C-alpha cells in the first residue's frame, strides 16, 4: 500500500561511518563540508600529498592552514567538499560527525528494516497482557554464562546475561518460515539529495543534584530535517497470509496474527497506542525532575508530538525510528509491567546489565536521554496510508 512518511523531528539513521573534524569534515559558519579528496588534491597539488598527511598527523587546524596557504578561503567550502550540510548547533564542541545512511542512487534513506523494527516493538508490547506475562517466566529472559569449578571441574552458572530471544520466538515464531512478521512488508523511504541538518547530540544524565549534560560525550549527527517527506510502500500480504493459514491453521492462529488481521488501520491503532503511551510515560516520569533548559525543551517537544495524535486519521501512525530513540522506545520497557513477576534482585541485575553500572540507588530508569544541545528529540515520524 502506498503511504507518505513525514518526519516530525530530525531523524538519524547511521551508516557506521564517523568523520573527524579538520580531517574528514570542516565547519565553516553555518555549514559543514565533507572533505572531497580529489578536490583537495587539485588545490594543494598531488606532489604535496606528503604535506597533507603531515598536517593530519599534526592535528588541530594544521590542515586548514595548509589549505589557506594554497589560496583557499572558508567562504569557498564547496571547493573542497563532496557535499555541504546545514549546521544547527553552531557553538558546538564536538570533534566527530556521524554520517547518515544513504544509497548510491536514491540518496538519504530510512531503511524499511528500521521502520519495520519499530513497528515490531509496538506489536511485541501489544502481546504483553497480564495473561501472556503470567505464562512467561523470568528465566525465559536469562542466559547464563558458565565457568569451571576449580574443585570439581564441573561447569557452574555464573553471571547472567539478559535476552528477549525466547520471548521473540514465542510471539513471532521459531524460525524464518514461521515468523508472523514475514507477511508485513516494509520498503525503504527515499528522500533523495536533500540537504541534511547537523545537530550536536549530547547525553542528558540524571545526577543526584539534577539533570545535566555529560561532559566529553557529545557528537555531531547528520539528520533528516523535520518536515521532510518521502513516499513509502508498506503492505500486509493478505494473499500469502491466507494461503499459509489454510495450509496450517494451527500455526497461524488468530491470537498470533491479531496485529495483521484488522488490516492497516488495525496496525495503526496498535502503533499509536504504543507510541502515545511511551510519550506520556516519559513525560510523567520527568515532569517533576530538576531538568536543564534543554531538558525542559525536550519535554515541551514531547507534548507537541502527543498533541498530534488528536488529529490523526485511522490510516495514520506515529512511531519513533533510528538512533537516539533510547531504551524506553526501543523496548517499550514491558518488563516493568505489573503482570510480569520479577524479583527485586533480578530487576536490579537487569538494570545493571543494561546500564553497565549499578545505579540501583536511583529511582528513575532509564536515567539518560540523548537529545540535541538545544533539546531537540530525534526519530519521530508520521506515516499516512493511501487507499
């Protein structure tokens, strides 16, 4: 089914590439230029490539000084760049830039896998009724690491690692052929050669005396600007689904397939209920906290997104995709559902496993949020389906 995707906030889908300042990218005023090696060689001359290497090894502004010695000026950023991005947070202290996902032909892209993964998180949480959780043991989430007992030589369980793999198989199917999500087909959303925005992302952290940014952990991100629009195809393959149900009705029961049986409108309701509940949960969890100015802006942005739900049609959904979505939106935090019986000890172990350190003395979880320097949240998109 044809649909239109609109970004409600900036969206960062990384491709794994990180650029270094004054080596791979140069900031000039309100612009970021990604260095083009061939253009640079045209300015400094291939015979002087050793000087370029030396300037990189020296660091600092050495590369820029070399370019200026060859007549380059900062108002000619395009003369050394493969592309130019729009820099939002001008007074940043970041030395690295994370590149956005692009395809060679169709430019900036949100992969269908990212969108489908976000939808799947909402669907997984729709299964988390008290009845379902009552039949789910906490041991289903545990994967024990073993070590050899020095006295007996036997393997004994030691540190536990947590995984939802068993729960995922229980809900969606044991293997690729049995996965219910195979009937939901999501294609890429292509934005073409639009100019990306660059934001400085920082980690807003809860300290004992209030929330503030962690120092030294900021980074620049290329992002799809809010208000950007792309066409996308998202289809429930009802023909394939019905054939499979006829051949093996017990495998494709109504309970397992409920998220597909009411069509796109039913799927929209599941996703919207999930996203709306998480925004509300996040707001209620943080509204009484001692937040910085950027944190207050973050909450106000969440309120504005929540208001949009009142205007949605039955064929529209809002979900959060991409980087900086955080633990809350990535998992739904269903493990805190009242229907799931988990001991305080196991719960603290789970928190420690996820947070890498023991923060059991802090009530709020998760205790960090990734936002831009000015409080912008990332990843919210609206998808509208067409008849």
